[in-house]
C-alpha cells in the first residue's frame, strides 16, 4: 500500500548508543502491543496504528490528519497531536478503543480564509519524477497572475499537512503563511541528489519544478524569488550562479566554498567538516584530492561573476554550525564582481535567530526584499 511503518519511540524500553558510528540502537518488547508511526507515501499523511496481540492493526489517529509527538502512560492511554494545513494543532486522547479531543488551538481561525496547499508533480530533464508543494494565495483570484517564491531545502512534500501560523517571530525570517496572506504563491519542491553534485542536483530540480509551475499560467514568470536557509542557503547561493529565472533571492547561513569549508573544524562537534562534505548532506562521494573538479564545480564562490540575481544573505556572528566566514567570502566575491547584494550579520545570534527583536527585524527585511523586487511596492 506504499505505507512506511516504523516503531514509535514511545515503545522503547532502553536506548543504546554505539561509540563507533554514532547510530542509536533501541530495545523493544515484541511481546507487548507496539505502536507504529506510519507514513502514507502517496497522501503524505503520518498516522499512528497499534499492532495488537492478535496481529491486527488498529488506527489510533485520523487517516486524514498528520499525527505526531505521541506519549503513552503505563496503563496504555495514548495522547498525541493532530493537525493539517487548515486544522490547527489539537491534542487527542486514545483510550479503550475510543478517541477524544482534549484541546484545540486557534479556534479563532474559523472566520478567516486560510487558503490551500496542493501537491504537485514535476519531471526533471534527466527523467526524475518528483513532487512538491504549491501554496496558494489566501485570496486567490483565477483571473490574476501572482508572484512566486520558491522555498528550498531537500524533501519538502512531507510537510503537506503541517499547520502554519502567520507570525513576525521566525527563527529563519521566512514564514510561508505571511506570504500567502500577502498575495504570493509559494513553491516548496522536493530535491533529490546525485552523489558528487549537490549544487547541480539542486539547480536541476528547482529549475524543473519552477518551470512546471510557470507552465500552469498561475504566476508572473518575471516575478519569481528564491530562498533557503542552512543547506537551503547553500543551494540558493549555488542556484543563483546558474539560473536566470529569479528576480531576487535570500540565502541564510549558507556554505559557499566546499573546499575551504571541508577543511575547517566544526566548533560544536570539534571535528573536521570532512564527514559532512564527503558524505552526509553534501554527498561529494570522496575527498577533495579525488574529486577536485567536483568540489570547484559545486562551490558558488567560484561562479560569483555569473550572478544576475539581486541576493540578500544573512547569518549570525556567533554561527558555529556553518561558519560565519563562508558568508563573508561570497559577499566579497559578489561585491568585487559588481553584483547587487546585501549581507545582514546579527552580532549575538547563531545558526538561527533566537532573540525576538532580531526575529522581527529579519522577517521584515526579507519581506521588504521580496516586496521590492516582486510586488509593485
């Protein structure tokens, strides 16, 4: 049925850690009823089911809403959260084969037009059939064409049923709900990667997804923005060195030179970043000495002169996850190449923005940047 089942952490009797590879091991009692966290790969709904002693599966949560953060008492009472894009998070209790809603949040939402999100499919040039999410303006009018912001990281379709509240308090400055309430479409495409080509893979997937939305006739192809943070910030930096689709972009806390970054030491883990560049998210597949051309080919820094997209980058001065200096490199390269770019540095912040005043500041600056280039403002 294309459903992925995994044992929920509430069933763990003990956690064990392997000192050599960092993977977590667990012990469960297979003689006791087990709760599975189940993900429908077609609908992207995550739900809970109970494997009973007779081998049958009993549904604990709704098959139409996303369920998560389950806790279970010693006598078998389950409480978990349910939500969807239009249903605000609520707490549900499952006891004696019966469901009861304990608490509903945001009841004041009901009179407002909340908009909608749809799952889209698109095909890359090399034949990959992928998905993504398209968020509609809350006051969508089929007779108008709208600006579009493409929001990227990696697999985004899994957030199809996530609820969002509009807010000025955003730790990465970007809130999808803020933008759909301001007459934007937002596209969040899935990205898949070929080993050794993280930047190029992101470029190929994002170009294909964006062009598929352009083909629908819903948006104005001259008013498209791009944004991402962390790994998504790296992808944004890279894509603007290749693409001509975007009228502006915002990149948060992104890497720009895979060579120098890979040989730095992560001050949180106190180990070299080689493991992340060669494997993990950047997936280079080997060392710089084996694949020198690949490392250059996937580093935005070496193609700064090709950028035609006005770019705003931001980072925290106390950033320890992805070095603050990587943003300086790209800023100076773009500036030397005579490109339109602005860099924001928050002195007492790290990988994300924690202080409330700074969250408001970054949120408003990002919205102003997109409004200036994509709206008549």
